[in-house]
């Protein structure tokens, strides 16, 4: 569980920077967020991990 928590933190902390480097539009960022990355359904069995996953950074 610590690995997943760390991965979640790293993705959230670096999301804007990575999207900027990839030249993603605001629409693409919103499409990827919680669909391709940090999809809450993929983590729904893990208590505490999905908290805070439904807010766009």
C-alpha cells in the first residue's frame, strides 16, 4: 500500500509539470485525469487511497 500511496503522491505533485512538458491542452489534461491516471475505480478496494482523488489539480 505504501508504494501505491507514493505513486499517487508523485503523480499529483507532478501532474501540471508533465502535462506542460507534453504540451497537453486543458481538454486533454481533463480527459486523462482520473481516466488514465488515478482512476478511482482501480483503487476502490484500497481504503484511504481514493480520498482526494476526485479533485482536478
